[in-house]
C-alpha cells in the first residue's frame, strides 16, 4: 500500500457515526489513519462541511470550496484551466474504476470532465485487481485522490496515470519500477508536471549510495524541463522504519521529497466557510490534537546538502537540504471529499487528508502556470525561492502551528513525542515558504 505519503482518511456514512455504531476498519489506507466502512451518505451524495462538523467533529471540503480558497476559480473564468497541459500521476497499481469515479465526482460537484484521462503501464503489466487485497485498495484510493484533486485545480488539463506493478513501501521496494515509468513518460514527452504521493524514509535505504542510484528519472526531468513534485510526509518531524509499521522516535526525513531535484510539498490546514472563504489564516497541518496521527512532514535531510537556492532564506537546517518547499491543504480536519467505487469496498465518499492531497493540488496549480507561460516550467524549487523575494510572489506565509509529532496508540494515548519545527515569519520546516494565492502565484510563476 502507499506507505509514507498515503492519504489519511475517514470513510463513513453520515448515519453510522452519528448514532454511535462502532466503526470497523475497512482496510489500512494509511498508518495512523482513521477509517470506517466506506458507504454512501444518507442522501446518496457528498456531505457538506456542516454535516461533517456535526457528525464527525471535523470539517470536510469539496473541490469547489478549495477552488475558491486558492482563487483558481477566477483563473478558470479567464480561460486558465490547464488546457493543453498534461499532469502525470505516478502510483502503484492505479485504480480499475478511476474513469467512472472521476465522472461521478465531476457530476456531483459540477466540474467539467478532463479532455482526456488514461492509465499507462510502462514498467510492466499490472497484476489483476484483487478486491481482497488491502494494499491494492489502498493504492486505488490514493490514485483516486490524486486524480480528483489535480483535476479540481486544473480541470482543462489532460491526466496520465503511470501505474506500476510493484507496491512502493519503504527502502528500495517498488522504486525501480517507478523510475522506469517516469523515464518512459519523460523520454516520450508525455507530461508537463509529475506528482508523486509516496516516499520512503531516507534511513530505510540500504545505504546512501543505494538511494542516490535511484535518482535517474529526476535528472532526466531536469534535463527536459519537467517539474517533479513529492509529498513531504504525514508524520511531522519523523518517519517510519524499514518495516513500514514502526515510527522512529527520532527526527527523520524521506525521499523523494528530500531530493533537491524534487519540489517538496508540505501540508496546511484550511479554515473555510461553506463557500470556501477563509474564516482564519491557514495553519500547519497537525491533526494529533484531534486524535489523528498525521502532521506535515518536514525537516533536514540526512542525505542531501543544502542546495544553493535555499541559501536565499534562513532554513535553520545547517548545511542540509530542508523540506518542505511550499504547502497546500492536507489536514483530515478540513479533509478533501473523495469518491471511489473500486471492487472490495462499497462505493461512496471519504474525508481524506495527507500530503498526498497537497502534491496533486499543487500539480494542478503548476499546470495552470504552465498554460499561462506557454511552456514547461522546468525545475521549480529554485524559481520558488527567487519568487518568494518578489513583491507580488503569490506565496502566502504560514506563521501558526508546528509539526512536532506525538505518536498515538489505538486508544489515542501518547507513546512518544518527536520535536519538530514551528511555523513563523519566512521559511520554516513545517510549511516551507508558505502556501499559495492562486491568481498572483500563477502570474508570478508564469513570468
């Protein structure tokens, strides 16, 4: 299943939790996730923010609320929709129902269908989808989240899912197949931005040399001018060990997010009303206070030195590469509504968080800027740090919250705490440079 960057998800019907019926785990979508049976809401459609707050004591947001929050709806109205651009989404296995699920999602929220959506398998044929395989179902959910929210930000962009036949977990497992798939799309000129909602702890690799040997696709992307994004993680200042089940009690970072050739996307918590207008400034994503093991990944790399462009800001990471670079919505308390119908689980909506939401959201913003610019944008990270110094950068500083992470047991009791990083003025290792004001950010990035 998607390990490091898998979505944190609350899957339920409005009726079940409202009347206090015990919730059974449907499948392990993510370590530390909250999950209950996945079924339709009582009226057959997605819940509103008010219904989520009343029944689950957390907020949920629709794609139209997020479009308003980031201002991309005003860009769509002027024809900047990602038209002519292609977003490549890389996931293990993909989803057998992705086209139907996106069509349902679009119909429910009044979104246009994308010009095209297709799945390719350049790393080898996929095994048959097994509805009893929790790993495959977890990746199907991840794929659907990625597709629906990249599309929400850039509804005019084409979508290509590069699905691989081996599950990415920790260490090297599944990574060679991902490298092969990404090199294929790069060599064939398929994409204008690549988004990756997965990763592995830097310390889970056999050696530094082993990790560095797997960077070929990122070097290829840099040569071809294709931006590559990577989710910064869901465990705040720490990460999982090689077994994929044990949280490290010390500070950890993860790859590919930590790679200087990848733009690292962290997580924020949105505070929105029913229309998508902010009721408070964005804060660092950290759901531990509401009993959910999830927070914005970030910290110093144990492998990579600080790239020259990070010397434009004070990262407080010594000589190490710091993550994330920039952030978007990732909180479960303020989670995205995602529709799925793959075999093995009842069809319906889930409330989803994690930086595996933030990366596809940002990929859509990149597609908008690429359309506005009329060309691919190349390596983004250096541009972002330079752009942050501009008067009208479109980068909004996030100054409240922390990614200090407290591991919780199944009953919500604290096991241990790993000190993290506080948000504050300027760059910080909780949300990076900050978050995005869509119209100003796209205009500045397109320049």
